[in-house]
C-alpha cells in the first residue's frame, strides 16, 4: 500500500514537471516568433521608407530635368530673337 502511494506521488510530480516544461517551452517559442515577426515588420517598414526615398529622389531628378529643358527652350527662343 505504501509502495503504491509512493509510486502515485512520483507519477504526479513527473506529470506536473513535464507540463510546466512544455508550457514554458511553448511560451518561449511564441515569444521568439513574436520578436522575429516584429523584426520582419521593422525591416519591411525600413524597405518601404527606402522605396519612398528613392521615389522622392526620382521625382526630384525629373523636376530638375524639366527645369533644364525649360531653360534650354528659353535659350532657344532667345537665340531666335537675336537673328
């Protein structure tokens, strides 16, 4: 009878320890996935910001080209009026 009680207590303790370890491991894995998702989101936002900056630079270059063409057009008209 005493042996049966001792065996039952040991089994209960082992089950509780296994459940606690499994829960802790699952929580750690969930936290790791959360941090990796957060890092991926941060990298995606950084890529979006870089793309926006590139688009702004392209727009600025286009505006500069347009101003250069306008200047050339004005110079062309100025040369025509002198003749």
